[in-house]
């Protein structure tokens, strides 16, 4: 039985709850009103379906001094084709790759959206998108590429209207004629001609799958730019076609093994000395803003490239030997050069090859580094209380059946770490790695920007550059820049600022948090000691051909049978990596070593590139005196001096024994690679 007091208590308790409910209800009404107003405003500014797309405007690319480098033309190479002439395999490949529920949804696909959200959450990043083919058509034909809520709402509204006005076949036809496929090709018919010199109705299943895989990232997946990644993407599309019942597993497997039949008449872009850098920048912009924004939205892209240094890089690369012409018409060996400002990470110059194709070896070629990897070992030693003067013994050593050899096949006894690095003594590098821990060396390399390492590299062979995959010239230059920048690694960048067609700033690197791009890897003292040791490489070690008459530091690298040759070095203001090798990795460079042609190219480029620099010396940290490495009185008979490199045959003659002894080791492949990389 309720009493007045109990009713009063109940009313007292109910009062706050009622006010909370009213507040929540009010908030919902307000938010609903705001949301409706936002959606209504987006609807009011919708373009009319059926109108032509916005007029395309060419984008412009500028160098670091504001000089126009090139214009990315908006002229579209497009040959529209009727959907009835498009083979069913190609239609199915696009649906499997882009929108498997295309024939079921109404323009937007709630199931696909929720699936994409779940995939993105479980992958802790953007694993897949939820846009349908109709939404992509709406975006490409009528809207800008800006990533805003308003644009996404408009995209969904337009998709619904497009589905109302057109049949599914018409929508698919418009989409396939609209999208960009890379190499300046818009639409499937132009793409078929560009990549295979065929009409669409002549395409094989494997060719259909490759074309369907391109829109995700046309520059990256272009077989003319990145054949291996193009094949991987093609195989993903084939697997999707199997998953959704468009082809059998046997048909897909057969298609995976078929030759792509790429057009032999394809000519890469005219041998433009800016091509590699422009391609690199284009990929960065397209990845963030989309291909349509890059080629049709009139962007103004201000880059880090210095035209004068780029000219110098191209000139230096003209001195390559011409060993032979491969089946693709490319002169071998190929080469790459990339130059960076170590303080800012700005890419100053980039050459990705001879200019005969579109593959950018500076940023995409993953190759074995040989002894150019040793500085990561020596840095880790300095972090474990050693110094350049620490003495170790160059002597025969064995680890689990593996006995690393010096290039000359002999040993010199006690020597300082400085001399060991200057003359690239293999036994001491491996002893150091064993003492300081391979995990610590790998950790340092990763902090310095090397992203191609994995768990399999956690072995002593890594100390000699015996890696599972390898490294890229861009990342090696960036890593060595950490030494030049007094122990702080700065991520490489090619773009300073981007403006839209109306002059609005889309991004500006000066507004970014600088600390996001910087990582202190070592102390100033450790960085300085590494620099002094690497100066010894040029002063009296394997890199003497790289001397430019001013303070400079660097390291040579040569792999087995001289298949890869490197020189990576720096002054206080510029760091540059040079790589030479056969594209296939199967042919020797002959008498080329890291200390010969790569060092000479580095010297020729840096002599010009540093002509406008202050020419200052490497400054010693506070409390330290300037140290200059000079030739030791210990004349190392086992040093990997480039003048002694022809003796490599006597060193490699011992390899069958070494390999036989280590066959049972779990890390055998990596150790064999290290044996192959012990030329310097």
C-alpha cells in the first residue's frame, strides 16, 4: 500500500529520469533535423543525371623552385564500345572484382557496406570499400574526388537515380567506358588496344582478369610498370571469379599459367628524364585522391625535385655499359639513382632506369644489397658499447656449419672496426652480428626506413646482405640519410603542396606534424662515429672511386657473380644511392663491382649536385673533436678492395664445401645468399 511519502519518493526519483529522457529525445530531434537539412542541402546541389561530366582540366607538376616540370594532360584516349560487344568473361571479371551483388542491389548495397565496415574493422585499416559499380560511375562522371560526407551522400543519391533511369547493362557499359586503366587509356576498348593490341572481343580469360584488376590502382597494377604485382592482382580477380561461380577452378588455374600476351609494340613514355619521378608522384597523388583528380581536376602539385640535380642524375647515368638486349627490347644492365635531402626527406632526384620502359627501379626494384647492408651491423655494435677503435680478429669462424669467407680468401688478424668496415671484412661483420644480436640489427634497419625485411631475415647471413627479399634504392638512400642527419631518420617525400583547380590547399607538408615523419634511431655520437667510419671507405677503402674532393661517406656493395652492385653515400646535405643490375637477376655484371661503375656514377652526380652546397664538413657533436679516418698501418690482405676483386674465383671455389656443410641448417637459403654476397 502506497503512502503519500512513498509516492513522493517515487516522484522524486522519477523526476531526473524524465528529464534525461526528454533531453535525449530533444537531442535526437535536433540531430535528425540537422541530418535532414544536411541531406537536403546535398540533394539541392546534385548535378542532373545525363549532363556531361565537369570539364576536365590538366594538372601541373612543379619542382622545388616552382618551375613547371610537366603537365598531366586531361585529353582522354577513349574508344567507347557497346556492351553487346564486350565478352561475358570481361563483364563477369569486373563484377567479381568490383561489385559481386551488382545485379541484386538498387545502386547502393547495404550488405556490401556492412561487409566492408566489418572487413575494415577486423583488418584495422581500409581493407575494402563499400562502393558499388553504380556509385563509382556516379563519382567518376558527375562528382569531384574529395573525400567528404557531402560527396558520399551525393554519390549514393546519384546512384539511386542512375539505377532508376538506366538498365543494369547500360550502367555496366557506361562504367566500363568511363574508367581509367593507366597508360593514358580510358575505357576497356582503349585499354585492350594499349595493353594487348587487341579488340575487346578478342581478349582471353587471363587478359580479361588483368584488365578488371587495373581500376583499383591503374598506375601500380599496370603490367608495363609493375609486372609481378599486375600478375598477382590478375590472379586475385580469377579467384573471385571462381568464388562467385563465373569460371571453374580448373579454368582459373589454366588462365593463371597463361602468358599475358602484352603488346610488343608498346612504347613506354618518351625517354623523359623526369619520367620516373613524375610516375612516383602520380602514384602518390592517385592513391590519395584518385586518377580522375590527377588527370582531370586541374591540380597544382608542388614537388621536392630539383630540376638541376635531376639533369645531373640523368647525365651521370649515361655511362652504363651495354651488355646485351633482352627479349623485351631493354638494354641490360639497368640501373637506378635516387637522391634525398637527409634533413627534410625531400627527394631531390630520381632515375628509375634507362628510360626504355616505365618500371621505376629506384622505388620498386627489390634487390640484394650485399655489403651495403653492413652499416646497420656496425651501428648496432656502436650501440653496444663498442667504438670505431674496438679491435676484433679477422679469422676463420663457423656458425652451425656455415663458415663465412672473405673475398680474397685470406685473413688479417686483429684490426679495428674502422678498418674492417672500410675494407668490408666479412668475418668481422658476422662476428659483430652474433655478438650484438641479429634482432637488434633488423630493428635498427627498420627504424631507418627499410620496410622489406621479415622474420626470415633474423639470421647471421643478414650481416652480409643475405636477405630473403632485398632492399630498394629509395629506402637505402633514406636509411643512410639517418647517419647524415645526426641519428634522426626522416621519411622520404616527393610532394610539398597540392592545390585544387580553385587554388584551395588540399595538403601542405609544412602544416604536418614534423615529429610524425621523424624517428631518432641513434645518438648524435653514434651517427658521427658511423660517418667517420664510412668516410674511411671512400678515403682508403673499397669506395675510393667515389671521392669528390670534399667530405663524403659511403659504402660499396656487390653480390654473388656480380649480379648487383651498389654505392650508397652522403655529404652533410645530400644522400644518394646508386644500384646497377640485370633486371632478371640471372646475369653477371662482369667486372662491375660496387666500387667501380656505381661509385663512379655516384661521384659524377654528387660532384655536380653538391656544387651549390656549402661544402661544409661533418660536424662533431658537442664535446667531441673532429675525427678523420685514415688508412691503418695494418694493410689488410683480406680486404675487399675493388682492385682485388678479380680474385673472387679463388674465394668462390670454396663455396661447394661451405654449402655442403650447411645443407642441414634451417637457415640454409639465407646463408647461401650471404656466401653469394661476400664480394666486398
